[in-house]
C-alpha cells in the first residue's frame, strides 16, 4: 500500500501545504497506518493542522457573525423577556355522547388581536383513525430500464406528477379539505353541528397565524330524552398528559363516561386512577389503555370501579403520547353535563359560578396519599367572603375522597366557593368539584358541575352564547377589580357591544351577558381584567326545554394568547466553550 507523501521546499522556509498522493485500496486483511516521517515532518504536520483548525474556526465565526440572531423586542437593562403572540393553538373536543335525541353544536372563535400576526386559518375536523395505507405495488423487474418512468417525469423523483410538475407540499397553516368547520377571521364566531350518532368521534381544533391568539372552541349538547336529559357544555381543552376530575359517580342512576381522544400520529397509552372514600380502587383494566392515533375512545367508569361508588375523583395519566380527556356525567332524569377538568392540585381551590337559585350542592374533595387535609369552606357573596353556617369545614383523609351536601348553600344569592387550609402552616394540595342542581316549579331539574379554576388573567373567552340565555359570574378573590366584557358580532351578523364591571374585594357579581346589536346567530363573550383582582369567572348558559331548567356552566380560562420569549445576544465565543 502507498502511504501519503509530503513535500518540503528545499532550504529554510515554510512547508508547502501537503498534497496526499493517491491511496490504493488495502489488500484483504491489511491494516492501514499513518506514515511515519522525520521530526521535521511531524512538526510540519502539526503546524498545518493548527492552520487548518484556525481556518475552520474563522469560518465558523464568520458564519456566526454573518447570521446574527433575530433582534429581540426592546427590553430593560436587566434583559427581561419580551412578549410575543402565539402562532398556533390547538384544542380537543370529546365525543358528543348525545344519545338518540341529542344534538351537538360546535362554535369556534378568536377575539380581535392587537399584534402584528397576519394570515392563518382556524378549523375543526373529526378525529378518526387514519386510513390503512394501500398495499404497495409490485416492484419493477430489476432488468427494467430507468427510462421506463412516465414521459416528462424524472425517474425516481419524489412527488412528481405525470405532467412533470412537482406535487406542492401541503400548507400546514391552511384548513384541510375535510374540515367540518372553518374560522376565517377574528371577531366573528363560526358555528356548526358535530357529527351525529352514538359513535360520533371527538373533534380536533387548530388555529394558526392571526387566528391563533385566544382561539377557543365550545361544545354544547341538548338531550331531550328522559335518560340523559339536560344541557351539556364544555370549553374544549388542549391535549395533555394529566387530567383531574372530582365529582364522578357509579351509584344510583349515574352513567359516567370518560372520553379519550388522541389527535397525535402515534398511539397513546393511558392509565385511569379512580379514588373513592376508601382510597385508590385497583383494577388492572384501568391500566395500559391504548388509544390509537387519530381516534376516540369512551370508557364507562362503572366497568372500572368494582361496584357502586357514590363519589369519585378520577386521575387520567398518559404514559405515552398525549390525549384530550373529558368526563361526562348523566344522572337519569335529574340532569347531565360534563365534569370539567380541575386545576392542578393546590392548597387553595376557588370554584366560581354558583347561581342564586341553586337548589342543591354537593362538594367532593380528594387529598393526596401522603397527608390528610383540613379545609375551611367559604363563599364569596356580594360583599365579600363569609363562612356558610353549618358547613364551615371539611376533613379529607390521605389518598381518599370526602364529600358533603351543602344544600341550598347560596341562600338565593350568586356566589363563588373557596376551599383553603384551616391551618396556614399545614397546606395540603387538593382537587375539588361541586355538583349544583337547579329545580323548576314542576320539580324537574338539571345539574352542572363546577371545579377548581385558575384566574382569568389578561383575557378569557367563551364561544357559544345565545340571545337572553347567558349569565356571567365574576369573583374577585383579592382586591377590588375592574373587568371589561365584550360581546362579539353574531355568527350571522351584529355589532359588538362592551360593558365595564366593578367587583368588590372578595365579592361576586352576576350580570346578564351584554349582547351585540342586531344579533343574528350565536356570539362570543370575552372578559379582560383591567385592574385589581385576581378574578375568576364562569358563564352559565340556560336554555329551558319542556319545563326543565336546562343549564350548563363553564369556567373562564386565561387564553394564553401570548408567551414570554427570553432575550438573546450575539456571543461568537460560545464556539470556544
């Protein structure tokens, strides 16, 4: 084997750049070794290596200098992060669970933005399992010439069409061809029916560009048959890996389903943990549930609870992938609704949205497995926080669920409910849910569930509101606050309307939702915190049907339309570290 040769100019002087000679392939079993030269040659090789490294480093630094990071927004001297609008928002709506007589409506909305984002789209699609790929065609014989490709199409070129033009890549920011509902501009909601039938799938919702900041979707179902009678509504939530629900049951006439929707392109593996008044309910069938990509699956809780359990807390844990999860409760002729996912376990939980005519209320609380929780119960009335007589506190054993009937706790006044540690030095994170019932003059009733909620923050929106049917419940958990409520244009026309609302410290205010002038269709409500607070809130939609006071309550959630972007600065020296 020939080894690389190096030439050196005669006499004292710098070495010429080395020129390796041609290297012949090594014989079988032969090991190639670097050439061993004189000390002068070794020193020359070292010098050349250093020079080569310097050239590479200079090139890297040059590239770093030629391609500086994007200039961040102006910030203070401390390098505080800047704020930017989100460019893509996604949510998942559960299976409708609408029975034989039910009808479900989906409404999407994005409030008008103040940022610079443009373009984009919003859309909703059914979540169905991907089609089975077609069987691959037999490969061409090895002897087939390359020219066998169709005329005008380069052989082997991917995505080429018979006419020779390349297939354009799909636009990820445009609504797909199979979208069941599209949102074309901020400020005007789009509404339409969900897929009908007992096996209707869940729905995926996506918004991009100018339609992403504040994008929200509301799902509303009306069921008129005796079993499952009621109005069910929820705000669709992003997919996640953990969900908490408090207030489920498998006793009496309760039929509770957990809906799991997987919008991802890979399978998800889910564990369902049920907690009752005796702790965790072990059941192998609740572990390792596989949800196929792009599919929906409903799980009847009574198949997992090993008998009737009056009060349950449910924890959905996703071991692999991400899913959307929602829990629907139906109590025969007494009402039905979605049990909303709770805020994460915390020592203090605030549950907004108790109507003045609450006829019954049942509080369900879960404590973690490592400590008991002693909590005081307070209500927020028109003048601030107070303790309801006869229901001052609740004790929850570690890893178990405790429940208490509060009766007509609101005493004909609107309220929010707060749970907080009885001893500030013994704070245990808990999950809480509250079932509330409203009964008509004929004794017929409907039910809704409230849950621990986070503050509205800068802005929150709920999409599906109807003329004369929406009421806002707003609670300032701290200082007095001022909020701005805006009713959007209707889905079929109308002029937006705005109202300012003052909230006393610790107080709750209920207001009929302002409505757009010339309303045609449904409209959205946006609530913005202007000063004070924090503020929590909920929207009640009331649609009486056949003498039944049908209603549903959705908490208002910060729409997270902006994100914090850390500051960046040029530092070419990073390549030396």
